[in-house]
């Protein structure tokens, strides 16, 4: 199929590259010239496992190219996937500005395209609250196109379930495929994109598809908060929470998936916090009381506070932090709990050095470099290129990454002191050693 992908961020560039890798003819569209140039040069605009090689390969073969020209993309494609950001507004509500803008632009281009080249289908992959497609975006398309959705053009919602860090793998082996279809032909067009991929397919109404994504993210946040609270209580009671969870999770009769149920560090990233925030905001606006959901983010903040307390308890001023992105294997810093932790320590006057192999100034690309330079200049100056530099500086080290280079360099025996934020692979050995403190044990 001929596919346009709007938004070349984490979701869009992975979708574009993987669809091109699957044999589709893909045009990526972004307003950011840096991202467009990077893709056309065969380079990934984000750090993700396997994405660099894949983009180089599909750009080289001509299966993927990028542009800023919406009209040109729409004229040369049968289906558009919209992957623009939907961040939180300051009051917690969902920001739909980018979605509205791109929908207007696509609508205007579709009006020009008319019936030529067959019916075009517009597919929303961005996370958006139930009703956004039907009540906000479809009317915009109908207004610009001057036609009827489901008749003159297709509309579908196809939420994304990839996990940053392993998103290319997740694309080719998805946990499930959800298609919210306005009409069967719209759903057929989406499913033709993924033909041959494993996993169960669910065809549902558009607002159900929108709602499923929030169910997933709210539950992930709830599981992480649950595991971390248990970890904290059991640590205080001198009980090994990981042993508890091993047994808890072995109980397959209750069908518990172990994902997100290991005590570790606080969650973050560009999805879980903002999706929980907008879900709670939507519930409040609808006058629905959601005490469990509204306490997931405060529980997460309390966990971060426990990490700050451990540093205070260590009683040292020179602190090293390993890991800064919101999770290992990505360079995404948005709402990273490690950034939050670094800022708390920086604000308390600790003498901090930070190492994250994906976030060193020498490696950071376009948008992320800009993010660090404009939003985190105070942390940018603390970034160290080498693990040894941080170890030489620190009296106490916080470890929030599983980067093998960091793990193999970490000393044993108490100098520097070690605060394990994530339950390191060798935590069982380390916790018998002097100078080890585990947040998740
Ligand atoms: P992102 O911020 O990394 O990327 C969004 C991109 O859209 C940016 O490159 C921006 O320049 C571009 N853009 C904005 N307006 C545009 C326009 N008018 N035309 C073309 N491009 C435009 O966002 P992301 O992390 O990829 O997330 C995108 C959506 O997918 C969000 O709704 C998010 O909640 C959802 N989602 C994200 C993940 C994830 O792991 N990051 C997973 C599942 C779902």
C-alpha cells in the first residue's frame, strides 16, 4: 500500500520504518525539518533498538522518504497514519492542538485530491480520549473535504501498543492489534497494512479503540505503583519483595502477567503520566469519582521521594547518577523520573554528575538535543561522557540503568556507596555487601 505517516516521533518513525520494511511504500511527514532531513539521510530521529539499521535500509531501497509537504504526501498515498503528539495541558487535560492542526491540513489536501486514486483512509494512532475522533476530528475532516466520513473517505482509530526501547520488535510481534472502524472498508484498509503479523485482531467502534489504550496505560501505572508500594512496605518490614513477587506471579490460575509487577523505580515517560492525568481529568469533568486512578500518580511521586530520602540518608554530597532517560534503551527524556530525581538533587545542592550512554551530548540528535539544551540546561552541564568520570566523582552512586557498560564497571565493597533504584541483576549478591542500598528491596 502507499502510506503517509504524519509525525516522525517515537511512534511515527517506528511505524513508518517498519511498514516500509514490510514492503509498503511510505512517506513520512513532519513539521520539523531536522527530523525530515535525518530520515532522508537514512538516520533515525530517535534512539531505539534496531531503528537505525532499519531506516538506513528502507531509505536506501526507496521504500521510505520524508517530507514537510502534506499535499504531496496525500496525493501519493491511499492511507494516512496520524502519529502526532497529544501531551498534557497544564490542567491535566489532553492537548488536541497538534491533532486538530494535522487533521485540518489532511482535510484540505484530501479536498484537492477529490476522488482521484480511490478512497483515502485517515487513521488516528495518537492516544486520544474516547469521543475525540467522532466529535472533534471527523467533523474537521468532513468540513474540509466537503464530504461524508465512511463514504467519501475512510476513518479509523488504531492505537499503538509499542513500548519504547523495544518498539521495532513490538511492531513485528504486537500484543494485539486494535482497529476502531467507522465502517468495515476503513477497518479493512488498516488491517491490510499489518497483514501477516501475529497477535489477535480486534475490530471495534472508534471510541472503544480510543478507550482501550487508556485502559492499558492506566493498568500499567497501577501495577507499577502497586509493586513499588509493596516493595517499600516490605523493605521496611525486612522482607524480600522480589521473593514475594516471584511467588505471587507464579499463580497462573489468577492469570497475572508479570509485566510491570517487579518493584523498581518510579514510572514516567511521555505516555503513562499524561494518559493517567487526562483520564482522571475527564472523569472529574464527568463528575465520576475515581479514587484508585487519581492516586496512581501521587503513589508514583511518593516512590520518587523515597529515592531522595535514601540519598539524604547516605549523608554524602558528591552524587553520581547512572541513567537519565525514562527507561533503558531509549533517549526519551519526557517526564523521565530520573530527570525529576536529578532535578530534586540538583535543587538540594548536591554535587551531581550524570551518565546515560543514550543521552550524552556527543550522541544526542535533533529534537532531543534541543530538549536538553532548552529545558534541561542545568542538567546538560552535569552530563559526563564516561562511566569512569562519574565513578571517580561520586561518594554515592544511584543506578537507574541496566546498561552493561555501567553494570560491569560498578565496584563492590562500599566505595562509592551504591543506591540501586531498579533492582540490579546482581542485587541478591550486592545486598550482602557493605555500602549497598536498594530502593526496590
Ligand atoms: P513525539 O512528540 O515523539 O512525536 C510527534 C511528532 O509529530 C513530532 O516529531 C512533531 O514534530 C510532529 N508533528 C506535530 N505536528 C505535526 C503536523 N501538523 N504535521 C506533521 N507532524 C507533526 O510523540 P510520540 O511519542 O511519537 O507520540 C505520538 C502519539 O502516540 C501520542 O499521542 C502518544 O500518546 C502516542 N503513543 C506514544 C507511545 C510512545 O511510546 N511514545 C506509545 C503509544 C502511543
